[in-house]
């Protein structure tokens, strides 16, 4: 089963995860886009043991940060301030351009905010976590 993506605002995220143990919500170190397979690579540093990622999934999770040995050279590092949530089609857009498509899109499974989002909004890159228990990637939108 693949990971799901949830988008929150800061207030709702704090309500959902206030009593959640910190070792279960792990910060995402890096995000890469692999154009050859049209997949996102999420890099976290949970443990030091070696693990084999499922490279055939649309969202690949590198648990111990060993993404360098799987790189072919065509991967695109998703930079800070280059991730947006588009509420019209419920998609995360990576490196969006003004008159063309973004380099990558990923469907958002659930949006949990207290106010309705009406236009494209930036993701707060400080608040991007991987939820180990629920196999969920959490992004928080910038509200100000």
C-alpha cells in the first residue's frame, strides 16, 4: 500500500498531532522527482539499518536516507518554496511555471483546514512530516 498525502493548515495540524509522539512523525529531509518513472522520492532518516525501497511505487520512501546509491542522474531535487497546493484539482504541484505545467504533480488524498482554500497556496517547507504509524505524508500550507 502506497503512502497517502494530507494537507493541513497550521492550526488544524496542531490539533491533530498535539498528543502524537514525536518519534512517529519524522521530518522529511529531501524530496526528489524521478521523471523516468514519474515518482516522488521522500527521504527521511528514521533508522540506520539498511532497507530496500519499493522503487515501483509512485511515492518511494527512503527510510535511512540512502538515496544516493539509487540515483541515475535524472532526478530533480524539489527546492524550498517550490511546492504549492492547488485546491481546484486537489494536487500538489512541484516547481510550477506561469504558463506551463509544473515538473510534477501528486494527488492529495485529504485536505484538513478550518477555512476553505480557494486559490493556489504555498506549502510551508518547515512543516513536512512523514507519519510512520499511518503511512502518511503531511504538508502544512502557509496561511500568512
